[in-house]
């Protein structure tokens, strides 16, 4: 296991300070606020710590309310909404400086047999044949070295490989609003279903709005031609998966309007099983001259 992955796992291992109350800390992000994927993952950890192990998470719905302060701890309070025969529901509020910065509702379900179908996995190249983040980012002469370093530091725990050029790699002309990324953790994880779901939640916020930028030929914060932030985030966990094995993140944007952009995606295992569906809306604004 890489040191960066161990540090991420330590970050997600929240301190319990009272029944239903947990405390977490932050790590550097590519923007000067708490990374949204981190607070979503930590909130899901807090919720999962109050649920029996035989009830894996099947969905989450979240709102990002305020920018998080990376220099201050985050307190997560869990409300045990419902414990039914099949489903368990939790609500989590993340608080900093006395104000809520994030709300999460998560649902957990005991395993049961049922109807089964899925949309097939789209074509995609072998992830092992794609350039690593280090190889790709170091090749962009137009990005400032400190920007590249921040990207690589923030993603050091994850092997994340773009199928095509990311928005900040080639911009200026609109492209199809579709992006594919392969990812897996940089090291093996324990056989804990919640941990794999939490790691996928963490990664899911890294690239989901890329397709919005591609549609308008924008490079993103790395080149300074847009400003933005996540507004809300929803995930449905359909089938078991491992975050330490290759997962295809197939993303597209159906709409952008009113200073907001919508991204939707599916996550597939390498053997073609649909594991997760994801939807996110974010603020995407063009800076005023």
C-alpha cells in the first residue's frame, strides 16, 4: 500500500467523540477549500458506523452548503432516522465553526434476491495502456508547476487515468460532453464493503463536471477560465465492487444553464458490471473580465 493511500485511509477513519458524533480532519486539495469528495466520504463513514455490517449502503444524496475550512476539524452528527426490517436510513450534518457545511442522507439495505438487468458497459481502452496522471500532467507545459504538483498531491492515493485529454489538457474548442476515466486505489484495501463504497464516493467528485467543461471548450480552474463548486451529489450503489480494482467512470453532461452544470455518470467494473450511478450539479461560471 502506498503511503498516500494509507494517509487517505487514516483521514477517513473518523474519531468518535460521542454516540452518533464523529470528528474528521482534512488534507490539501486542488482548490483552497475542503475537497467535496472528502467531506462526502467522511459523512458516509459516520453514517456507516451506526449501521449493522450486514446492511451495505445502496444510495446517498448530499448537498454542499458552504466551503469547508481545510485548517479546522469537521464534526459529523448522525441522526438515526429509521431502522426497518430491510432498510436503514441515516442523516448526517457536517459542521465547522458552528455552521453546517454539508448535509447527507444515506440508505442501507440487507441483501436480497430480485430482478436484474443493466445498461451495458461502453467501449473503453485497457486502463493499463493509458498514461498515468504523472505522465500526462508532467507533459502539459501550459500548466504552472505548482498547479501540477497540487493535482498530483491531491490524487496520490488513487491511480486515475483519463481515456482522452482532460479539459485542462486541451481547451479552447468545444468537444463532445463525454469523459471517461479509469481509477483504482494505489494499493490493496481490506475486505470491508463500506470502505470500497467510501473510496468510490471520494473519487467520484474529482472529475464528474469535466464533461460540462468539455462542452464549452473550458479548461477549468487549472487554467483560470471558469470558477465553480459542487452543489449537490447523488450516488446509487447497484452491485458489489472493489475500489482497489480498475473501475471505469463514464461521465457526460446533458445540460448547463444559469451558472450551473449537470454531470451524470456510471461506474463499471473491468468485467462490465454496472456498479454505481452518479449525478452531480455544480456552479460553473465564467469569470467576469
